[in-house]
């Protein structure tokens, strides 16, 4: 069931105060309800069962087990919030709710448990997915994409690049180039492991891939020769400074789709703040020339939709101003289409090893109480811009927003609690995509740094190591923390931040998990603000798909 149709589950209705006139003492409430409510914990914590949140006009409860969002009264909201945060039933007597109202509200919650099957999420003992029941078949039949690190070299030194000093889990810039033998073997691997796919993709990555344009052409020619029974597509992530008319016309003229993900952070003063040459000079002028070459060529070929922008934005006190300046830059650059697809990302922070403190620890409560300090600034800005979600071309941040709202809109919803928990946002390792380093080693994707070696293009994939590190070890570690978390079924955290070169290591994940919980909490609020006022604006989400 989707809630984007404007319908809302309202299981809490007024039953009336049947106990009025009776001496409603704490003892009566304890006798009638304590055993029932403590039984819901099943030996664990209330916090894993759901999350309360409030919009401007309403109070809600998100139920972990069923995925339902329920409209509740203020009293019920306070009771549920108290149970989830304190983990003790007796704490409800400190809420200041009159005993008659407290009794009635508890009765309504109890009936909702029985009728709507809420507050009954089973304990998280394991996780399931294709990783657990069809790992080999998926790895050897469902490969969609290989990403080739064709060079470690780059002509930029962007301040926030993961290959810069400070990112200890990633290699620093090097001088290694991928050999054609490695590329051929990787392309053959894509052909052989994609029997269940109709469309496959080869991505060119670096470093800066345009440092090796002739090599890219070699790879494309070889791929076209050996992959003939599928739709073959290409992508490239580039800083665009080396793009020329000749190169752009080659990409635009291919019979295959060639998507360019162009890195640019907005107008010159913003872009040059972080995207620099090794000598410290800004790169904007060269980037804008290369980007225009690409748009000119792709425009002549009728393919401008294949050029996407990638923007990294710093979290600053003037975040809204920065986003508005980027919007103005796009609008005033006449050769950038108004409906350009833009991938907007926050600047990454260095990994911070942290001890796990728990879902309702004081640290987490302080984080949530900080409110706007951690709210998603892109969604906040878009809301202030009065964006009409029906107008897909209005804001350059639309793609980012759609992914956020889609996560809430398309969450799993069941009548009864789901009995199995998915592996969060984890892909099937080396199945959806495989990242091939310049030396030919296999990694899950370009976003993950050092991990245990599980194979290369010469020896193949070591399935036993994949199963150990990315299935068994991951599940054993994740259940320790995800088992306490109310967001487990709408979480998109993946293998990122979970490994070092020796294997599983969650100490870098605890802070990102806390931040992600808070963002999901904020997303629930913002989604339901729209649902209350203009639910038709969410209808188009039913037609979207995100991987």
C-alpha cells in the first residue's frame, strides 16, 4: 500500500472514557496494561519497534514491523514517544496525563496492536536477500556494470577528493594506468557474467579518465566487438577540463548511449573554492569550456539528456544562499538545459572511528534535539523555494529530492509484521556492479576504500571470501546495531564505512548511521507535510524507479 494517494491509516479512534467515575489509580493501569506492553519488547528494547514524529498539524507513529504510518492523538503520541525513549512502562506516569485519559489511550494502543498488528516487529536475528539465498547465481548472471579505473592520475587536486590526504582508507593519487589486457579481461567478465541482463554498462573512472581518451576508444571498440547480444551503454565521470570538440563529437556520435557525469560546483567563485589544480589555481574556466564543447556536440546529436552534472556542496551557514546561487548559475547559462539532471551531494567528512552509544543514548538525543543544525539543507531550501513537485523541471535539486521522498513513499508496507529483514541498502557484492582498479583488482564500487582482496581479472572472484566478508561477517556485525534501530526497513546504509583492509569494521559507521536516522526522521516529517496538504504532488512517485 502506498500513502501517496492521499489515504491515511487512522487506527486510533476515540473510544470514549469508559472508566469515568471509577477511581483510576496507577495500580489499576499497571495491572491492566504493564504485562501486555512489556511483553511487546520480547526481551529487547522498545526503540526498535517504531518512531514517533510530528508535522505542523498532526502526530504520527511509524511502525517498524509493518511499515505503516499511523495518525495518532497527542496523548498517544506522548505515550509511545515515552516508551520508545525511556524503555520503561512506568515512565508514562511522569507525562502529566490524567489517569482516565492515560487508561483510554493505552486501551486504544492495545487494540491497535491487536487489530493493526503494530508494535510487533520480530527481533532482528539475521538479514536476508539475494546475498544469502542466491549469491553465486546473482554474481555470475546479473552483472549490470563494470567501472574501469583506467588511471590513478588526475590533473586536479580537489579539496574534498577521497584520494587526497586525510582519507586513510583510500589510495592517494598515483601514476598507474590500466593496461589494455586488464580492460579486455574486465569487459569479457561483463559479457560472461551478465547473461540475465538486457542492458549492460561500462563506466570510465579515474583519476581523470580523459587523460586517456585513446584508451577509452580502444575499450569501446573492443566492447562493441564482443558484446553484441545486449544493449551496451557507457558512462564517464570527468572534471571536463580536457574535453575538446573532437572528443565530444566522438562520444555524441556513438550508436551507444554515452552518459557524461560532469563535475562542476556552480559559478566560478563556488567551484574554484574546492576544485583546484595542483598549483592551487582554480579550474572553472577550463571546465566551463569543456562542458560547453560537450553540450554543443550532444545538442547537435539530440542527446543533451545524456549529460548530467555532479555537484558537491559544503554545509555552511549560508547553505540556502549557495543553493540559490547555483540555481541562478544554471538558469543564466543559456546552453545548460533547464531540465538538466543534477546529482547534488553534501561534502563528505573524514571517517571518524566512534564507539557505539545506542539508539536512545544521550548523544543521540542531543543530536536530534539540535534540530535544524542537522536537518537536510537541500530539502529545506527546496521547500522555501516553493517548489511544485509536479513541475519536474523547476529546480535542479529535483533528482535529489525525488530519491529522498521515494524512500518514504516506496517503503515496504504490510498488514502483518514482516518476518525477515533485508540487508539495508547493500547491493549484491560484485553483481550489480564491479569496480576494477588500474591493476585489475576487484572492489564493490568506487565509493568504498580498502577492503579484503577477493579477486581480480586474472584469477576471478573468490566466492568463499565474498560470502565470508560481505555476507556472513556483515550480517553478524550489522545485527548487533540494526537490531535496535527503528529505521532498519527504510535504511539505505550499505557496505560503505564498514570495512578496512583486514575485514569488517563498523567503528566508522556509527556516526553516519546516527546522521541517517535523523535524516529519515526529517524525511518522514517533510513527506507527510506534503501528504497532508497536497497529496496529488506525490502521485508521480509511483512511476519512478531508483536502484
